[in-house]
C-alpha cells in the first residue's frame, strides 16, 4: 500500500435510532490504496457506518468526506465515486451474468463503447467468462458472489465498500473472494473498506483495522501492531487447556492481581495479565481452584485476544450468543482502555 492521499475521513460521525446510539462519535481515516477493516460482532455498528459513508443513511450528527466530497452536502458526487458490495446480493436471477452487469453499467451511465470491454475484463478476472450467458439463478452462492463483487466495479469507482463479502460462503468460495479482493487492491491500488466479524479474514486482508464495539472505535492499527500492543505494553497472554473445565473457569482468574481480562471457550481459557505478576501465579491459582491442566503456555495473541483486551468481550461468543463474556462488566479489571 502506497502512502496515498486521504480517501475517507469521518468527523464525530453519529447515528441514532430513537434512543439507541448505533454509531457513537466515530473518527477514522482511510488512505488511498488501503484495505481498511471494520472488525466487530454483529450489531456493533459496522454496517451503519458503511450506510452513512455511501449516503444510504444520513448521520444524526457529524459528517464525513469520501473521495474528497462531503457525504451530506455532496452526496451525488460521493455516490459517483464509490462501489458497494452489500451483504444482500443485488442481482436478477432471470438475467444472465452479462445482462446483470450491463444493466448496472447503464444505471451508472458507463459509455456504451466502454461497457462491453469493462464487463469482459471483470468476468475474466473472476474466472467467470464461460458462464457470462448463464442465468444468475443457476449459479452457486459462491459464483453469485463473484458477480456481485464485480458488479460494484462496473463504474470504475475510487473506493469500494464491502459489507461481509464472504458471509455464508463455503471455504473454497471464501478463499476465492479473498484472493480477488487482494488482487484488486494490489493491481489497481483500489481503496477498500471491509466489514467483517471473521478474525482471520481481517488479519489476512487488511492493512489497518478498526476494532468496533458498541458503536465506538475501540482501537485502530495494523494487525501486527494490534497484536503486539498486548505483549509490548507489559502484558502477556497465558492459554490454559483445562480438563473438564467448569463453565465459569475464566471468572476465577479475574480476582488475581495483574489480570486485565479472561475469556473461555469450552475447555480453553485465555488470561491476559501483566508480565510482572508471572506465569507461576496462573499455575498456582489453577491449583487452588482445583483445575486440572492438560497444558499451559504463554502464547502469541490473536486479533480475538486483542478485541478481548481492549473491549472486555470475547467476540466469537458475542457473535454466537449476543451476551457479554467473562471479563466484561463489573468483573472486568483493566487499565488498558481505548485511546
């Protein structure tokens, strides 16, 4: 990614639905040629931010500049500069792949002499040339999503917003879409804003990530910076594999001095603590609680661990259950609030 000009800037961007604040005073920036990821659980505010940046929803307060244009005062110019891959595929099953792309090209007023060449190039990029005359309704979900992605590129936008582009896809289709996203960015220096709740997707694709929780940006940085921020600031991550772990095993570690957060998934408990308190304290506490350890080690943090550290919530379990995990609320002890 080149150090390009600023393509997106938000200024205390806020969206409220009656008494509910979906997006809360968000300030972020995205540079030209960057893949910027909004990473957070369902309901965190990711899609609402995208809807405001693409002029589909008007902010309650604040504003933003997209491709140099104000999203409120210059909405039409913003729409002419962006493409959108929404979670819901926008295509017509009875039309062929070519006919769908041609229809959207006309809606974007792409010159007729350029449109056929543009469609041909895009179909070739996603390996769909031989299916160009096949009705969309006969495609698999993965094939439909390939057409859905290139539909957003028909107008040759400067920025493409991708809202959960691999949601519901099989592993092969997911890998293909991710490779295509990387290819677009590298080949055309395309600026991409990606929303996802999939940790490894954000890790693989994004130059920078904004961790979003409760409508706020909790932390921003490159994936490597975010992960190293835990250990480089005097903390360490201890992973415990506990035999027949009780469901509340993580809570037992929260009272230990130096522990900032703890989360549990089945028999695995991850504890983030200050280095000065030491690995031995965790082992001693496990023994006092009568926990039988299969394995215990200091491990490298993942983005999930980073999310836990800065928000007090384990994101995977939020996505599944929509409830706070151990380490959140009044039991959480942390001196590492967001900046």
